[in-house]
């Protein structure tokens, strides 16, 4: 039984925050309104969070939002070898966008990212960035 549901995003207030209950008190949130994600392990001060933050790009670190439960939200990063990538890109937290890159169909069995046709989307257009690379295509 799926326990997935939509909730209100603690970061942006949108009602398109996807919540996935993985059991054992482990809950993952991904907001389709702002593209930010968190989970119950990403509590301020936790060892798990410290380890996550260590490997994050600077922009992701700077964009971290802590909600009133102490959960740390960070921009999501999609990396689907068959469809493409969506990730936060920009010089600083005041000036960033979603970058969407499609995977090119492979002729020799080696798909590659179509960096020349990288498209940028504003924070609120996260869904459009996902649509551009075709994330939702198989779900219909
Ligand atoms: Zn949100």
C-alpha cells in the first residue's frame, strides 16, 4: 500500500509537496512547487545531514532552508541517465535557476547529455523543467 500524499510545503507554502512515507519514521518530501526536498534524517545537527552537506555544491549549501521542525530543505537534483538532468545552477542564492538538460538518444549505446540545449527555468517553474526532460512521460 502506498502512503504517498500531497502536503503543504514548509518552505514555499505550495500544496504540491509530495510526501513519501518509507516506513520506520523515514519520510521523504519533494515539493513540485519549488523543487526543494528534505527527509526526516536531514535534521539540523544530525550526522547524516553533515555528511550530505559536505559533498554539496556551494550553491546548494547556500540555498538550504531550515523549516520550523528543524528539517533542512535543499534543491533537488534529478539525474536520470535515460531522460536527463535537472539541477540548480547559478552564481549565488539570489540569482539561480533550474537547469534542464536532455539525454540524447544513443546510436552507439552511450547516451550523452545535450549540454548545448540546456534550458533554464525559474524556481517556480520546476515542473516545466521536469517536463522538458520528459520525467512524466512514462506515467501516463
Ligand atoms: Zn515548496
